């Protein structure tokens, strides 16, 4: 099951879903630096099916804040070179960069707005607490992504269309690839990877 947002040992809160979020104490009333977002594109999800992918933008750039998000989110992959932080919200992969937010695996368009509202609240909470958070600038890899990667054949044969198994693992994680596209993947690794993907994608919303 996706574990949602963590503020673990370093932080202040744990949010497993909208109800937990609303129950949090101490939410500031007057400091809401990010006020809005715009949905720029609604596209078919690259993993196929009827799922959707949304590209959106907040009303300000968030690149400088990514190391702070990296510090408070346990389930995240942070690429300090590309300036992206990949995590999940309600079981959907979310990629944050300075100017854009990409949300994948959406089952209906309204879910993007629900997730963007949660993200906006989360980003504002980080802004509020920024002085108390030690930013982490180093790259970080989500442990589930790591487990997916080590379950792949790791021959970098490129038969799946990706240059490396590492790239394929990242796309599996973010819902842009499917395990069956790796022709060298056999059981029990196939089952293990599917179970890991189910863990990411298990929705928190009813
Ligand atoms: S087909 Fe499988 S083994 Fe080959 S590069 Fe892709 S993930 Fe790696």
C-alpha cells in the first residue's frame, strides 16, 4: 500500500490521505504562498489503458524547495542533476520539477485536481516549516524503485526500448512502462515486481 506523505523523524506530520491531512494540528491560517495551479495538458498515460496523465504548473516555481521536499519525503526519488523529485500521492506517480508537476495513472480527470490540492497544501506546509527543515541536496532513491531495479535481469539489452534496466525500472515505477515489456523477465521476479507495483499503486482514496 502506498504510504502517502511522511514527515517522519525530521518532521512534524504524517499524512496517509485526506482525512489524516485534515486532522493535522497547527496548520497555518495566513501563510499560503502557493495559491493556485493550472492544468496545462491532459494526455493518455504512457502505460496505456484508459489512464490519464496530467501536466500542471503552480503559480510559482518550486525548484528551490525540492531539497526540502527531499528531506521530508521518505518515499521519493530525488534527481539533483535534472532537478526532479518523484514520489506518489494516492498511489499515483507524481514528478515535481521547478515549473511543472506531472501526475500519471489517473483513472479520471477530477483525480488530478484532488491530488493537486493535496500537493498545494503539502508544498505550503513545507514553506511554512522551511526554517526548521535541513534541506537534502544529494540524490535519493525510493526503496521500492531499488527493489524493482534489482529484480530486473540488469543486462541492459535495450529490448524493452529503454537504454538501460535502470531507466526501465524508473518508468515501471512511474507507470510509464509495463513489466511484460521486458522480454527477459521471468518468474518469480515478474511476480515480485508486480507486487511492488501494486504496493505503489494501491489507492488511498476509496
Ligand atoms: S528488456 Fe529487460 S533486461 Fe533488457 S534493458 Fe529492458 S529491462 Fe533490462
